C-alpha cells in the first residue's frame, strides 16, 4: 500500500546491472534517448518506493533486465511523474546535493575566484531570470590541487543542484564518432538534471591546441562536438559548463574563446597553508600533541598546494601516528614534510603537470 507520508523522489540515478540469469542469447540494452527513457521508466516504476542499493527490473522491452539504484534523493522516496531519472552508464559521476556537503566556506583563500563564481550560484538558483544572459561556460585554471574541483562542488551544493563530474580523457572514444556521441549524450543527461553543473576536468586532454592535435587524430572531431554543445543556447537552460585545466596554455584557442570567464586558482600563501592545515587537523582521527607548530610547517611548504598539504603531509603524518599508537606529534609532520621533493621556485607555468 502506498502511504501518503512517503516523499516523492526528486532525482533517481540508475546503473545498468544486467540480467539475473544469462543464456547464449544475451543482448545488453543501451539507452539512446534519455528523455524517452525517462517516460518509459516512469510508466513502469511510478509509485514504487526506492532506496539506494535496490534493483528495478524492466518488464517490457528487455524483460528482467536490472537497474541498480545508485542514488535517490530524498532517500527512501517514491518515483513520481516529476522524478528526474539519470542512467549512469559511463565514467561520469553524478553527485546529488545533500545536506552534508562541501560549502564555499570550506575553501581556504581563492577569494577572487569565489567572487567570480558568485554569478554561477545565482544562475543555478534561478536560471529563468537570466534568459540570454546566462553564464554558460566558465574555465577554471591553475596548478593541480588548488581547489578547482572543490569549488565546482561547493557551487553545486550551495545552490542545491547536482553536478556531473567528467574527466576529459573519458570523452575520447575508441572509434571515430564515439567521442562526439559521448559529448552529445553527456549534455542530454545534463538537460534532464538542470539546473546543474557539467564539470569537465582535464579539459586540455580533449581541447588541446591545434598545434599539438596531429598527435591525436580524432581530437578535432571531439573539439567540434564540444564547441557545438558549448554554443547551444536553445533548450539548455540551467546547464553551466565548468572546464578545468592545469595547463591553460595548451588549450585550443577556439575552445578557450568560448569560455566567458577564466577563473584563476593560485597556490596558497603561508597564511593560507596554515589555515588549510588547521582546517584538516580538526578532522584528525588521532589527538594532536601540544608540540605541533602549524606555522612552522606552513613556512616550510612554500610552493605546495592544498592537496599536497592534506594528502602528502597530514595524511602521512597521521598514518605514522596511528602505526605508533601515538598522538600526532610535530616529529610526524616534519618527517612527512621533509620527505617531499623541494619545489623549484619560479618554475615556468607549463611545469605544472
Ligand atoms: N583552497 C583549499 N581549501 C581547502 N582545501 C583545499 C584547497 N585546495 C586544495 N584543497 C584540498 O586538496 C584536495 C584537492 O583539491 P581539488 O579541488 O581536487 O584540486 P584541483 O581540482 O584544483 O586539482 C581537496 O579535496 C582538499 O582536500
Ligand atoms: Mg581536480
């Protein structure tokens, strides 16, 4: 019996899971039209209460073919006529906005980037207001590990929108035409999720400067497909593309010029490094010893990114403390910091790889 108190699902993320049994005749269905699939799916499953980990079985074209419920928002809700259904078949990761998620305040520094990004948040909150003035394509650039992905997630979550995370390299197909097809289907899904962010990480992998394209024959086809989607003004309301790169100077000029705004991310200064260390030390699973001098570590780490601080220094030091069944001591932090190779001062930008 359906109960009145069950919430209606806003988003439902499915992944093809195959048949419970297999015979020699085994055809794996592929979704060709997302919008049509959404209708088709609702005709069968509307009214069902679903939770993460459940399976839904097709009863029509591919009887008993299973789809795994990867995520549903709100949890334990009912599929309704307004549920947005996404089938997560490739390496794209769709993250739904949740109450416990990254906020802008969790990003240390990058003040100018935060200023520039405010408009994206406004847009996602109310895309209708913008019409032809929508911010559609924004480029994040700067050294790796400086908070570009973090910022994109924070923008999505603060505006209560989903985000699709895609690595540029996964858009490159194995056959001619495949890359273009992947880009097209990516934007088809984005339309179903809108308002949402499409975050293309390592965009330089696909939109490499034409001077280097002869290294990769199929790249220009992918660049063209991407340009078509980036230009698409029609029926793309509420989809904001954020491209991210560590190597902006390798980016294809035509692609680069399509971005209305370039947002730079910089390496943290001493004060910011201390702040990042302080922020993550709060989450340490082991007690922090009195002798820990955060400023001293921050001073030593000139030229290192936020990721270096968290994943190479803090994590190593915490692991060391855990192995020794000890508190986290200055000695653990110094050991981890000293193990890192020294950064070359004033390295040319293209060294950031
Ligand atoms: N400015 C920052 N504030 C807080 N944490 C940071 C910052 N920059 C990097 N980090 C840490 O480093 C990790 C990697 O950052 P990320 O956003 O993935 O970098 P990018 O996308 O620029 O390569 C984050 O998950 C976070 O733990
Ligand atoms: Mg990243």
